C-alpha cells in the first residue's frame, strides 16, 4: 500500500467512524482546536495527521486508536444502507455495554441465518440445473 493510498483509506475510515458516532466535521474541528478544512483534508487523504492528532480523534470518537486503522471493514457504497446503519448506531449510543453486547450477538445470529438461507437457495438452484 502506498503512502497516498494509506492516507486515503485512513481518512475514509475516520470519516466513516465520525459519521457513525454522529459527530460533525465542525464539532470535531472545534473540539480539537483545528479548522474544518484540516479535518476535511485528513478525511480526504490530503493531509497526513500526526499520531497526537489521531489520538485526539480517537478520544473524541470514544474509540481505540487501533480502530482507525481497521480497513478490513468496507463500508457499504449504498448511501441508504449507510444512512440506516448510522441511524441505528445513534440509537444504540444511549445504551450500556451489556445491552450492546446482546444486540451484537443478535446481529451475528441474524447474519448467520440470513447467509445460511442464501446458501441453501443457491444450492437448490444449482441442484435444479443438474437434473
């Protein structure tokens, strides 16, 4: 991964997490004593932030700094899906960790059931074609 690609992915991840947490660029900039242009530049990958800045961003977003570097989770390109995920995330912010853990387990179960159903339907279609 090139430096430019890394900066773009880091910026996109910061933007994604900021939106999920319901924090505006203006609010983040104000709390960090930076300009909105600087925050925008970081999110667009045009400015490479120092580690202290990344630590401040993580603190403001109430996440571990390592979460900023988790590029394995690709956000949906579908704006409606992203908006719905952000809405759900804002609703969950008012609950305690125990409740969030229950919700997370439920989501994992739903995804497993959904995936199993998709796999079964695919297998059925394939077996119908073999006949």
